[in-house]
């Protein structure tokens, strides 16, 4: 199951990258996301761009949220 989810995400990311040259706005949005998250892996940056290109300002692992911010992440939660 995990492999099929990873494969689906990879296919979605590849399709997004293939469509970047078709739209200047999409390309500029992707570059903006890249500039904010330049320390992350390329596949993560594509996922960020797809999920919320203009609203993401920071990304943290669940352990960081719990330790530093006193918040627990519900594994069933969906993005807004």
C-alpha cells in the first residue's frame, strides 16, 4: 500500500513538472516555492507547490510540532 501511495505521488509530481512550461504563472509559483524551501528535496518542493504554493511559510515534522509548539498532529487530518 505504501508503495502505491508513493508511486501515485511521484506520478502526480512528474505530471506537474511536465506541465510547468505551459504556464508562466505556474512556473513562477513553483520558483517562489523553491526559493522558500530551498533546503528540502526536489520532490518535497513539488509536493509543497502542488498542495499550497502561496500559503506555506514553514514546514516541520510532527515531532517538532509536539516538542517545540506543544501540538499533536492528527494523522487523519486533511489539509484545508
